[in-house]
C-alpha cells in the first residue's frame, strides 16, 4: 500500500505512476504562500474536469496533501 504512488512534476504537467500504469495531466499553480510551511494550491486538468489540491511542503524533500481527516505524505526519491 505505501510507496506505490509516484508523482513527477515538470513545468506544465504532472505524471502519476501507480502499479506500473502512468497517466499525466496539465496543472497550474493558482496560489502560493508561506505560513508554518511553504504551500501551494494546484489546479489539475482543464475546463469542467478541473480539480484543486492544497500541497504543504514540510521539508525540501517531502510534502503532504490533506484529504478530509487524513493526509498523504510523499517524499523525493533519491
């Protein structure tokens, strides 16, 4: 369950790989700020299928995404 989801960001696209299958979609940053942690709000997709995600960077090599009462943590592969 843990460590199977890989996200890779380029300047304009986000690539997601899970269980050997990769998909990608465009994204854009619509807000960024620094409170306790640096954070951004990212909108994925275009048009009616857009979805937003609030990303918190807790270290230079890791971030987490809050989803309801849970959070998913990600770290940079070395």
